[in-house]
């Protein structure tokens, strides 16, 4: 199991052809550094693909997800600082639900 303490959503789109090194360079550019046990999320311009870079303290993990229909509900602002997410918001985002309404008192049920 990969331990993830912080989840960060990048606002600027990423070219989905980017491999681990290019994605790591974008993390450093956008967030200043990579920190252990943090996940960094990126979407493409159409928001139908997502990449997640995780630093586990020893190395990097890069995962990709694609929606065949619809889009990921990404931040409405494409520029600016990153947004921190909690685990419930991450689950909503990956499922394609509006993550801004998840967490705390505004719980979204997948059922």
C-alpha cells in the first residue's frame, strides 16, 4: 500500500504523453518540490484524462486514468496555485463526480 498524506490538484493542463520525468519536472515547476507521501494530480486540456504522480519516499509512481464518456470535474480556474484535496474529494474526482461538493458536511454518495 502506498501511503499518501497530501493530495494536490494542479490547475494547469498536462500533455498526457508526458512520462515520469516530464511529469516530475511539472510537479517541481508547479509545486516547488516533490515531497514524500504526496500525490500530484494533472488533467489534460479536455479533462477526460488524468495523471497522478506519487512520491512514496523511495521513488515515483505514475498512474493514468481515462474517462471514455464525460469529463473529470476539474478546477474552474486553469491558472494559479494548486488546490489541496482530501481522500473523499479524490475518490469523487476519480469517479467523475463534482469533488468540490465532497468532504465535510457535503458528502456525495456513489450509490
